[in-house]
């Protein structure tokens, strides 16, 4: 994952999925908090706790 300037590219489009997942729309990959590194990555959706996000 890296930061980029916002644009009209669908590579920057995310949607909320079931179970608190956040999905990269054009790839179908989930946002995942990897342990123990703490990195945020795009990974195949598995429904794991590392892919469940909540708003605070």
C-alpha cells in the first residue's frame, strides 16, 4: 500500500463488504492488517479477523 494523489482511477475505489471488510473494487482484494509487522496490505478475502474493520 502507498499514498497517491486522488484521481478518477478505479484503482482507488474501495467498498464496504460483509463482516467489516473493506474491498478494493477493481481487484476484489480485502484490506488486511498484517501481524506482527503491523503493515496494511491488500490480500485475498478470507474473512479473517485481520480483515475486519470498524469505525470509531
